[in-house]
C-alpha cells in the first residue's frame, strides 16, 4: 500500500545515472501526465509522455510543484526540483510505482487476461466466478474497474505500470484477495506489468468480430512475455506453465454455430478440451450443455449472444485449470453481471428488450445486429450515429449494414466533434438508402432519438442503442458533456427526463 516514502529511498529503486538536487523531501505522488502533478510529486518525463515533448512538460510539472523530475535526457531543471537521469524512464517508473504503493501484487493472486476478441467478457465473467467461489476479487478492465463496493472509470487504452500499480493498491485496500487484469497485449509489450508479480497469464484466441477489428492482435515484438515476472519463479526465468492459451477449435469450421469447442493449454504440456452445445438463445440469456473433464453440466447464462456464451465456456476451462469448484463456477456464471457495453441489457418493466453496445467499428456493429436478428422474437430496431473519426466510406458502410440487419433505423449524433452532426448523418443515410431505397429517420438530438426509437417498439421487439455502451459522454464541438444511453433509455421508458452523472474528470480535460 502507499507509504510515506522519502525521495532518497525511491531513488535507490530507479537505477539512476545522475542525481542533481536535494533528496530529503517525502514523495507525495507519482505522475507521468503533467495534469496529475501535485505539490511534492515525482514527475516521469517520458519521451512519449501524454503532454507532448518531455522538455515542454518539465517546466509545467515544476510550476505545479513537482519535487523531482525523472528523465532520460539531461535537460534543464530549475533549482526548485531535483533532476534524476535514468536510462529508461518507463522502466524506472514501474520500479518506483511498485515501491511507492507497497508492492501490492505480492499480496494478491493476480490473473491477467489478454489476447484478442473476448478478453473483456472473459475477465468480467472470471471475476464473477472468483466471487462465487468465496474469493473477494477486484477487476481492472478497459470497460471499468471494480473492487468491493466501488467502481472507478476504465483504464486508459494504453495503461502504464503506474496505472496498474495504483489500481492494484486500490484492490488491496478494498479487502480483496485477488485481482483480474484485462489488458491489451500491446500494453503488456510496452511494460505495463513491469514491477508486478503474476500468478497466471491467459491469452484468449477466441473467434469474434472484435478480433477482426484489431482488438488485441499479437504484438510485433517477439518474446513479449519474457520480461514478465511470475510468483515463485527465479529471477530472469519464465515458468511456461503460468502462461495459458485458450483456443477456439471450431473457428472457421463448418457448423461452428451448432456448438462451441475450446482447447485450453495450461503451459506447454497439459491441456484440456471443453465443449458446449448451444440450447435456447434469447435476448435475456442462453442455455448451454457443457462437457468438461468432470462430466456434463447445464449452464443458464443470463447474458445474450453467442460471443458471451463463448466467453462463458472459456471461463469454465480457465477455472478448471485454477482448480475452482465447478459448482461455484456454474453459480457465478449463472448469476453473472452484464458486461458493460457488450449487448448490455437495460432493465425495465416493459415487454421490449433494450440493449446498449459499445460497437464503434463496422465489424462490431454488424456483430451486434446479427446477434439480435437471431435472438429477437420480434423486430430489431437500432439507433446509432457515426463519429467525426469515421471516414465517408465507413459511414456509408454503417448505413448499409443497419439497413440489411434492422427492421427500423434511427440515425442520431455520436461524438460529432467539430463536424456538423447533420452532415455526418446525411452520409450515413446515403448508405442506408442504397440498400432500402429510402433514407432512415434522422433525429440529431440523441436524447430525443432514444425516446423516439423506444416509442416505436412493440412487445417482443429488441432495441439496440449502439455506439456508446459504457462510454457515458457526448462530444460536440469543443465540449464533452455527460450522456449515458442507459440512463436516458430508463428515463424515456419511465416518461421522465434524465440527468446523467458528471463525466469522469479525465474525460473533461
């Protein structure tokens, strides 16, 4: 846990090449983003730091009260702060973060989930299973962080070791015994787990639209896993048995939709095979008949879609290797919490099933629509918009996909930035018109659009609110304002106006 650490003692962990200035002050905080510098902080001026060139960030950090600057170049640092020069700023920050926060990974069971496709769902479901097995567990994820009764915003898309250590310390303070870390493989390759001691690393290789969209493709750097440190391993050695690989055996084979089949490799030798036959699929959940080395079981998963069924079977396979009781595994999955922004249901007392999905790539958008087309007993209605980052051809493709898979389409705004929202919507509408021969309804005010699509829904219909999911803000012009599709949908169904919670401060900066 975080302790009152003197700068002099911290320097011993950094591998400093040169030190200039006084080292007697206590360290108040660590930061690599100049906006997070507080009086008494140590600022790590990495060459690719979040605030641009390191030499421009250093004066700002000192103005904000930094007690020391850690940098790779000599640079000029006014007398108000000590200058600590190191060979590798990112590596030095990892060592400092672990020491400053009291080596939290040493006191937790740490399981890392990486790879492509379903890693987000696997990590969230694994936490539910750990909890059902009586192991208080925290979660660090790109969809949000949870520990005890607390929830915090998601990790950044490219987390650093300092971010990981801060959250591990939070998990430990919350009284948890384990931590599940969902991390992109690129972040691991960059060193976000440096300074952490791991128990198991799980690489998911599961068929998914996310995989084709570039979510967690294998890194270009060979041997990316060699710098990881595992509990009980001698320095510099990597126990292969701690790195597991979960493979979707049916990927690309005929009849893959008829069932699921995973093979999990617990290291280089031992492996296990896990199968599931999909039973009834509904917007409210899925029934699976599972075959494991322990026998056959029935799982009623309260989450919709084949992708989440795949993740659930992967979690059964992983839990077997972790020696978690099968009864606890099935109980945890049977009471699983919705994965934020992944066909996440919006609870309501109506006969209409409302789901939000974070789909921002075309592949994810089509995946969500295809899932609902298979699941819905009635019509599929979709509300979505394209952001300013989407090119004109991609906008056309979004419109065409919505026309092919949905019965009714409403276009609205979605982080239009400085580009006119009406212009973006018109380009999307052109793609819809190429398929249907007519443009869809356009309601640029997203709050009004949500009310409009829900007003058109009938009993048995599925309504998909796509594009935002867990992202609870709307970006227009130079402003970022709170906006949560889930809250707006609940308010529209109640017939009352909704007021979204303030967005996380980092969103507003």
